[in-house]
């Protein structure tokens, strides 16, 4: 089955700095890679996703890059703000049919004002 | 995005009792829903895949007789924790997705979660 590794487990940055979270996956057939943000005690919420037919996707301060050959993808947050503090999860899955995403272990991002 | 509700949000029960958690897709039909368990500061652990009109598919290590899942309609799935014990205390989250949810066919939308505490 799929195995997703996520690093780092904890990331502490100063407000305004950039933050990068990296994930690797094992199944070359995986073609959908979402990122979720989970605030304490709340539900995970999709913040951005990318499919295997593109290498990069941006949405304001958030971007995701995908390297299919190396089987890794990364989340980039620029100009971080205290409200970006949360746990971020990456996931990998196959599209179509009964997909079951595999989640990374999560990264606790702390943005210091 | 799609809306998934979950009820109750928080429940405290005595050891040995059963607890039912409901997961509803409010504005779309979900043929498949997923149930996760999450321990503090840990990732989402998939427990089972709930299929409308058929038996749930449980992940390895998850006791199907302890965690009963029923997906009676396209908008409702229930998880019943039977004979709950303190070690069952956790955060339980459901999710649903698909193109009918307004997503791209693969996006999952999560419920708000249920905090279960077994005394």
C-alpha cells in the first residue's frame, strides 16, 4: 500500500518568514495530493491540492510543488502570519473509484509574532 | 465547499455503555464516507470505509464488532462504539467527498469531529 512520510514534525518560524513542509510517497500510481490544515480541536480543512499532471500550483500565499520522479511534494507558505499556526497534513491517493487517501503524520507549524 | 456535519460534538459516557455518532452530508449525497480516529497531536487513522447499502470495510486492527458502522442512506452514516472503555476515548472524525460534493471527484470534506471521553 501507499506510505506517506512528512517532515518536519514541528516547524517554528517568525512572522513574515516562509515555511516549507515536505512529503514523500511510495506508490507511483498515486496522482492526487491534497494538503489539509487542522486547528486545535477542529476539523481538517483542505487548503490546496495538486494533481500529477502539474508540477506547481499557487493560491495567494500558499503553493504546492510536485516532483513525480522523486515522488515528493511540498507545501510552501510565504509571509507567514500567526493565524497560519496549525497542524498541516499532506495526503496521497489515486483518483477515480473508491479512493482512500493516505495521510502523513502532520506538521505542527508555529508562527511567532 | 460541501458541508459535513457530525453529532454529537462531545460526549462523556461511563465504561460499558454504547455511544452512537452520526455523520451527515448536508448538501450532497455521499455513497462513501470514511471514519477516522485521531489521538492528541497525531495524524488521522482510518478506521473504516462506510458504503451506502452495504457492509463497511474495516482497516486492519479495527474491531468491527466494537465499532459498528451503518450507512443507511446517501446522507447519513453512523458509528457506534459498543461497550466503550477508557482506551476508546479519542477524537472521531468522519469525511465524505466526490464530485457530487462540488469537489473535483477526489476532495474529502471532514465533519467537525466528536470528542469521546469514557470514564
